[in-house]
């Protein structure tokens, strides 16, 4: 399903073959997005796009190092015109053509995935369960998935440099248990049961996430729930 990291430079380097591989991959990603399955496909596509941008820049920097003759001056662009004194290697030309073909198509698919992700995020309903304590860097996250409510521990970590010029935030989750999604096991009852079983947290920060759509738990619901939780709290 996923595209090999070295797909572009693996033999054989042929424009038609590489574009065939790329278009097949993008079609598979498009189907996943249409099924509301965002991860890890959007993340991997973004990594491939970034790799191509780096490769294009590094290739151009390498070509700029080759000797060239001055042939004139472009008065419109206000720059010298140079002509390369060497023959462009065929495999480099093929790679450059594939890069030029791939980047705009990847960017289009990335936009579609981002729009789908934003739409699904808006559909999520994130709600606190009971009273929230002042300390909310860890607690419980409830996800209603089908006929079950899955319970996760969450933990927020924040890294800052000494001058607080940047910070890195992440939310780690760990699966705890599941409860039937029926009238008895309300979110409040589930929270009370968890507190009874683990009294080290008498009033844990607890959030529940629901969606009106039927979403893949691993590929969509859990990653989006973590984003919604992060966005709802400015720690």
C-alpha cells in the first residue's frame, strides 16, 4: 500500500515506469481518503513530497557546480546567461522529469487529505466528562467506536528551550480497557468505575470523543481525537 522510500532512484530509472508507480500509489491514497482513512497515508505522502523537494534542490545545487560558459546577459531578469559545457546525464534528466511530474500531483493529493481531515475534525464532538481538574496533562480519553467505548490513558509532554523560543508538544496514549456502549455505561459511570479501580487519580481529567460518522478507529478516530484534545487545551 505505501510507497517505498527509495522508489524514485531504484532501478530501472524510466519516466513511464516511475509515473506509473506514482499514479498507482496516488490512486490508492485517494481511495483511503474517500473512505475517511487519513493515517498513516497523509503523513507518508507528506514525507515523500518533502523528500522530492529536497532531492530537487540538491540536484539543482549539484548542477550549479558544473562549469558553464558566459554567453550573454538577460536584461529583463538582470542576470548573466550561462551555457553548460557538459552533457546532462540521461538518468538525471529522467529523475528531474519524474520530480517535476510528481510534486504538483502530490501537493494536490495533500490538499485533498488536509481538507478531508479538517472536515472530520469539525464533525468530532469533544466533551469533558465531569469536572476538569487544574492539572490536565494526563488523564483519560474515551472513544465511542461502534458498540464499544474504548478507554485510553493520555499524557501530554511539552519540551521547551531555555528561552522558550520554541516548544514541542505531543500526546501519547495507552489503551486501558473497553466498556459496552449501552445506557448503563454512560461516560460518567465509566469514569466512576475507573476511579474506583485506580484511586491514585481521585479526579482525573477525562474527555470523551464521539463522531456521527463511522470512522476507522486506528486510521482516523484515535489520531483525530488526539488532535482535538490538543487543540482544546492550550497548555
